[in-house]
């Protein structure tokens, strides 16, 4: 245990700086990189649809995680011209397991979040990515949209001033970028609704908090 981790533990914080538990999965994703790079755009689309069908048929997300992350890395390369680094893959693996991940400014957490968000979106029950402000909700959704599109995942965003109909459409997307404030008040308004057609949220499934 390194001194930073010992200091954190002494202060009562449960911090893990040992990333070795993710090494095996990272190596497997890296090994799939050559196969993913050899696929055509249409083949990536088809592979992504196949993974979604498997999940909808009942396959655990763990069974498709490594393949999906490898496809997402290749999709980012083609859509944005940016190949996620190993540190971003490691962060994505940790987030997918429910861990709190600390990344320095510029290390690429926005892109890293696409992998666990996109993976859980395969279940067809919706994913919330909770951002700090409306600007980031719109920016990150539009910025990452080409990557999600390559993976067959629809993305939307919610911001202040949107109509209930627009909010409903955004929440029906596979992945929805929204602030905690907007999502929270939409939930409160749903609790006061007297008609099903007035609801904007669907049942909650999975969320990433930025």
C-alpha cells in the first residue's frame, strides 16, 4: 500500500489506488483491438446490434462488457479521431463496477463515461449521465453523439426551459445527459402528475454521476 493510500485510509477515506484488479480486463480489451480495427463500419454496426440482442435476450452485461468496450474504443477512433488510452479504459471498468473514479482535468472522463453508459444502455431501460450544469449536458451529449451512434445507442439531453414533450423524448433516449437538478425536479413533478401521459421519466435503471 503506497503512502497516499495509507494517508487516505488513516483519514477514514476508503480509497483504492491499486489498479491491478482491472489489469486482466484491460489486457483482454487491448487484445480485441486488432480484431475491432479490422472491422468495417457496417461490421461494427452489426456487432453492436448483436451485443444488444444478446443482452435483451437475457445475457448478463458481464458477458459482453469486454467486446463492447473494445468496440467503443474503435468507434471513438473513427468518430472522433481519438483513441481512448488505457487509463480511460481502466476508469470505464471501475465506473462500471460502481466505483468513484478520480481523473485529472484533461484525462478524458467524458469519453471514458461513454463505455459504461453505452454498455448499460444495451438493456433498453435508459441511462442517466448526471452533469454539473446545462452547458455540459448539451455539450457532452452532442460531442459524444457520433460515438454512441456508431454503437447503435441513441443519446439525448435535458436543459432548463425545455417543454415536457421535449424532456420526455430526451428521457426515452438510450442515454440522457442531464443535471441532477433538472432530473430531480422532473421526478418531483412526475410524483404530482395525475395522468400517465404527463410523466416525463421512465423507470430508473442506471446513472453515472459527473
